[in-house]
C-alpha cells in the first residue's frame, strides 16, 4: 500500500513540475514577443525614463 501512495505522490509531483515548466516557457515566449514589438517600435528612450524617475532632466 505504501508503494502505491508513493507512486501517486510522485505522479502528482511530476505533473506539478511539468505544469510549472510549461508556464515558465510560455511566459518567456510572451515576454520575448513583447520585446520584439518594443524593439520594432523604436525601443525606449532612456532620457525619457530618467526624467520620469528622477525629474528635472536629471539635474538637482
């Protein structure tokens, strides 16, 4: 009986691991596609980003 429980526990663990790996692969693909779209649209202006984060054109 203990062997059956251990087998089922192993199957559940493998299923969770495969599901997690599949989700990570899918998320990586989504992020990659969005990066390509951003690159095709000219990317991001770091000057603009710095202004948003620091303000005053980066001057104090």
